[in-house]
C-alpha cells in the first residue's frame, strides 16, 4: 500500500469533478487496462484496489488518475502479480 500526492489544481481538466467512472474512462482512453482493479473516489482522494496489475501497470494507473485536476492523492491498495 502506498499514498501518492498530486497537485490538486493541475492536471487534465474533465467536464466535471472526478468520479470513479470518469477516471476509469480516462485510464482506458490512455490505452491502459485496470485488469479488474477498482477505482473509487472520496472527495479529492482516489483509491485503487484489487485487480491483477503488475507493478508497472499499477504505477501507470496511479499516474493516470493522479494527473487529473481535482485529485489530491491516490491510495494504492492494488494487488500485484510481480
């Protein structure tokens, strides 16, 4: 588990506040696969949990959701294959 902090007022601007669905779409639009990982949002904190992501895939998903305007931190609770 890890906690990654981001600058909340920078990053890609979405049409509205980040939601789990909009962040999942952002990850897919970047050509990444969450491999069953769940993305949840609580205010400006995003949690990535479960799934079968490698360490590299997990980092890419964390960076993808963290670099969205309105996200201040990402909690990493995803299981890894590595």
